[in-house]
C-alpha cells in the first residue's frame, strides 16, 4: 500500500515569485488551473505564501452571480466571471447583482 508523509496544513502554500516584479499581498494569482491570493509581499525570486482556501472579496464582471455558482478567473479582464475560463476560482459565497463590482468567492481549497 502507498504511503504519504504529512507536509503542511494546506491553507497556504509556499510560493516563489518567478516574475521580474514585486508582488503585493492580496494579489489574485492563478496557480495552474486554480486560483490563490498572495499572502505575503514578495520581491522577484523571493519565496512567500499563497492562500488557497478561504473567502475573498474579488472584482467581478458585469453579470449577476448566484450564491453557490461556480466562478472562474478571467486573467485578461482581472475579474471573476461565470463564463468558463481555464482558471477555476471557486464558488460565490453569496449572490452578487449585475451592478455589483465585487463578489465573495470561496476558494475551493
């Protein structure tokens, strides 16, 4: 039978800034086909943390989003949408009207 070794709790993961720019805390960051939020400021090449579970207020596109609806991150627009995108953000923690500029998103963690 295969075995695993406990590594960490998993609310945050180690993350290395492999860009040429500093990354500020609370920056929304695609992590493959998932989404995280930068937990610590990082200079280029520096290691910090990315939060991969929890509820975050995020900018959204102009459409209404129902509570519990799956949402995606549109990297080009920098906002959450219900339109299928490569990056799954999670689900809406509460409904947001079409006129709202933000939505509460539960990262799937």
